[in-house]
């Protein structure tokens, strides 16, 4: 998804996802979040890594632990959509597929460390 830090006036990108509810497993939260936000069903879910992200957004400090998963959409038409709209807490959030080279210092990919995980994943033998 595309976001903007108002205090830095900086556009950034981050993957879709959300929080884990009390008593919920991370994998189940992933399935729930994609169903809620995109109406999408996921298959071939694979845990990749845990990332810890200490950040500042709108001049406020933040700290999050990200459990990173890779998954496939059951509906392959999602891969051809250039203008997906995610719904999160009644907000309509524009989303788009981005190549890694589109994520730069001016428009970074968050959380920190995600870019390295994706590069390693792309380079791994199949």
C-alpha cells in the first residue's frame, strides 16, 4: 500500500497486513486481514521471517514486530489489478503492485529490512 508521512512529506510503501487479535495465531490474522481488506483468499502461506521495526511516523515514535509471510491469491486476477482498493476500518486505501526498483530513498519500502528479505527470496533457488 502507499502511505504518506505528513511531517516528512514523504510517500512510502508497505505491504498489506494488520494486527493480530488476542488469542489469534499470526497465520490466521493474515488470512483474516486479506479477507477483510481485499475480499481475497490466500493459499500456499509460508512464514518467512520476523522483522522488528523502530520508526517515526508523523513525528511520533513507533515500534512494531512484523511476522512476514509469503502467500498466493486463490483468485489469480488480483495479480493483474493495477488499482486495488483495500478497506481498513472504513477507510479506502489505494494499493498497487510495485517493483523493488520503484522503492527508493525518496519513496522507501517499510518496514526496514523487508527489501533485503525480498531480494534474498528472489535470488533463492526454486
